[in-house]
């Protein structure tokens, strides 16, 4: 899908990159403004944990890099396999987050524990993914 600006077509990867840079600029500006005005709320816990600022900055850089790779992979999937298949992959990613959040984070945060409502949601997502896989395989056989 190409977007046209003043008669010139912009490739999807360039459009996505420009939107990402715009988002980073806006969110980054807000984060810097927030951080400057709330420095003590941030610096205190870092010092209490015995961490260092270079380590914190390296974690932030790693997070930014992983988000970049994640977004690039997402748009690559959109172009190669299509919107529906990418949506199914995102649904399965959500299922994985549901399943892993309980054993990894339930002890620290009760909201991360598995619940009946989360179980029903999980079943709905899995049913949708299985229905899509079934419909796709039947269409390919026909």
C-alpha cells in the first residue's frame, strides 16, 4: 500500500519510519520533560536498588533497540503475509503474554495472576486463531 503526498507515492516502509520518528520525538520530549520535573522520584529508587546510571541508560537503549526491531518485524510481516495473518500472530503473542505473566509476575503483582476472566479471554482468542487456521487450510485444499 502506497500513500500519496502531492502526487508522489511514499513507500510503506518510509511512511512507517516517518511515523515512528515522529512518535519517538513526541514521546521522547514528554519523557524528558517529565523526568526533569520528577527527578527525585526516579533517582531515589535507582540509588536504593544499588544501580548505576550507565546501567539504566544501557537498559533504556536496549529497550529502544528491541522496540525498533519489533516494529520493523511487524511491518515486514504486514507486507509479506498480510494483515489477517499478522493479526493472528499478534493474537498468539497476546496468548503467550497471558500464559507467561502468571508464573513470572504473579508473586510481585496480583493483577498479573491468572483469573477466570483471563481464562475465558484466552479461550476466545485461541478459538479465533484455530477457526482462522481451519478456514485457511480448507480454502487451500479447495
